[in-house]
C-alpha cells in the first residue's frame, strides 16, 4: 500500500518510469519504518515535528543532483 502511495507521488512528479518501481518500493518501506518508529517512540513526538520529519522523508525535488 505504501509503495503504491509512493508510486503515485512519483507519477505526479513525472519521475522516470525506468526507476519508478525501485524508488517507490524504497520510499514505501521508508515511510512504513518511519511510522513504526514514531508509534514505538518511548515519549510521544509532537504532531508538528512528525509532519516536519515526514516532509523531509519525501522532499519536493526527487531529481537530486545524481543521475
């Protein structure tokens, strides 16, 4: 499910088809792991901080400088 969400994000951002599956699976796994760590945190993390961290996980620019 999360890799499907990541796939949709990549499609909306016109990410190259050739790498889309690999990247979506990686991002899906990263999002799931992030959610599990947030849920298991010994002390609650403020929602605003969680949102900021999540936005770092999925940056606006997926192109980066490396090809």
